[in-house]
């Protein structure tokens, strides 16, 4: 770790703004080193707090009783959602779709905390593509579980490329990508009653799960929100 306590591992320009991968030791917890990603100078994700990202996969698996499951993860990020899905022996395949090629390259060049583990996982494939565009287009295959962790929240998006994903019409198009009995899970840092209502108009059963944890960055508790839509098989 550098004397400044912050190491910039990569700094790239994207259509969404500057993308930065950095590593630092927490001043409040010497010896604790975290990897972080910022986009357009805004904090995006950290390896320090991954509770809700992991819960997104774990709860979706609890809601699905099947085996040999095919899982689509929209947004690779630091890889914690995909990794959690792969912990289940009921999962046959995980396809991670990441918009930013730089993030995929960071995984492949061992710059992310989970890089080696993910690269050694034969059930995982990673595609560089727009997950929103894929999910809103007519399906070429279906998945048992679809997990989306891309934007900050339905009302706090990274860009304008979602093309109505969070609307009732968008969710109906997404549902076509689910196999019978499938589960859609969406991560958010904030509550969103309008999104929950849109889910309720599309899916038979909707679950909204708060995930509360102590955030060392701001020295207080915070809550992320998980939204799930399911249909009977």
C-alpha cells in the first residue's frame, strides 16, 4: 500500500464518465484493505460491504425450489452476486453480463478480490454487453433466475440506457426471459414503492427485502433494498 494509503489500479474513460478502480487501507481499521470502483467520480461499489449483493443471489435461490438452475446476472461489478450464486450446488450455470469491458478485463487480469475464484469456475461465463438491451429484447433463451444489480436505484440510474426496464411494460418484456417458476431479483440502495407496484402488476408474488448492515465508511447503519418477482411454475 502506498504512503498515501490509496492506490489507483486503473483509471479509464467511458461513455458514463471516468471509471476508477482503487485499493486502499481503511484509516479507521488498520490492516483492512478494500477494493472500490467509482464511476463519474461517484462511489459505485466496495469489497468492504457486500451483504446485500450476496443476499440478492441467496434470497432468489431460496425462492426457487428447482435444481440445475440457469442464472443470469446483470452487472458483474466486483463479482460478489455471481460468486454467491455459484456457492449453490443447485446452480448449473451463471452468465454474467457486464456493460463496461474494463470491468471484465480487471477480472481477467486478477485485479479484483474474487478474480481467481471466478476465473477458475467452469460454470461461469462473462459477456461484455448491455444487460438491459438483452432483457428487453425478445429472448433467445430463458433463465430460472435473473439478478440485476446495475443502477443505484430505480429512481437513481447510472444512465439512460435502461429504456424502461423499471416500468410495467419493461418488466413484462423481462419476464419473457424467465423459465416457468422463474425469479427476477433487483438490487437498490433505496426504497422504491413505484417499482414495487410495477412488479406487483406483472408478477404473481412480490417480495421486498431490506438488508441492513453497519457501514464503516460513514460509521452508521444503512439499508439496501432487494426486490423479487416470481410466478408459479
